[in-house]
C-alpha cells in the first residue's frame, strides 16, 4: 500500500476486502457493503430544451446521450443493494435560497425563477425540475434538493451517508465539471473515496468533461478515481 493511494498495494492490486475495479489512476478497491451511488442532477432543467441549461445558451443534446448509461448504472447499483442518492439543483418557490449572485449572473434568456416552457426555471416542484423518467428515483432512494452546485452544501447528505456507514461514493450525472466535480470535491474533503463513472457523466463542453476526468485522477487520484461502466460491471460480476 502506498501513502498516495490507499486503494492499492505495492503490486498495483487492491487492498484486502475490496473488489478490484479497473480504474484510473489505479485499481479502485470497491467495498460494496459500504458504497453508495450518487446521481447528480439528471433533471429536465439540464437535459431537455427549455430548461436552465438551454437558458444559459447550451446545446442540451450531449447530456441526453448519457441517459441510457446512467439507467444501466442505476440497475447495477440496485441489483447490488446499494443505497442510491439522486440530487436535484433546485430552489424554494420564494427563491429565499437563491443568492442574487446566482440569479443575476450572466445574461441567460431566462433566470432562476422565471417562467419557462417547463415551468419556473430551477424551482422545486416545477415540471422542469424533475428527474427525467428513465432514471427516476425508485421507492426508498434518497432525493436531495440542493441550492448550490455541490451536493453537500446546505443539505443533510453527509448525515444520511454516515448514518448508513457509507464510505465510498460512485458518482454519475451532469454536468461533469460543475455539479459532479463540485460534489466529488466536497465528498473527498469529507473522507469519502470517490469513483466517477466516465460514460455516465456529461458536460455541455466535451473538452471540459475530458479535462475534469484528467484532473480528478491526476496526482495519484487527488480527488478520486474514474472508470468506465463496463469496468465496474465486470468487477461486480466477478465478485459474485
Ligand atoms: N451549467 C452547468 O454546466 N451546470 C449547472 O449549472 N448545474 C449542474 O451541473 N447540475
């Protein structure tokens, strides 16, 4: 085991007790009994035309492309009995949790709280704020409404994970360099080992997605690990 990467031993294999996932920058020692899946912001507001993402001038089609991969990852996690968390970037209808610095930023076609074709932009309970049907939460799964980009800021997520003894988080969702990366960094600082599933995350900017994957796993995994869904599936299959 090296100080830089507690998930590997000197031969590059996994530590005892973990399932070796072929990840970067080194194998990820998955402790399935203490792992949870965190799916970030797979909402109509980001993935469908007419929501927050398109109001910012983005082409949302790239995000829609990962929906089948996220659905497959959800099926894998549910099959393994993992605790599953879904987040939604959202604000109270009175916008009391939306700082002016967020609402007034830039020159979007619609601002947070404005009426759009899917209801008020990024407001809790509006049609556009819902998670898309194909990756909708199942009964018993935790849905976290978060006013910020990070899943831990102003939420009870950390308490919910600690109460269940969760120590590892597998991440998916959108967008890679904004809410996914922010949440991973928050989780890393709180002591969770984090694995980002490469094909189950997307950005409006492919170069930003690639850069984010590289920065997460740089310096021996400064923020965490990344792996394709197939690698996670293969490791979990081999363990059974
Ligand atoms: N704009 C952008 O890329 N993302 C966000 O505003 N929120 C999330 O990433 N969910």
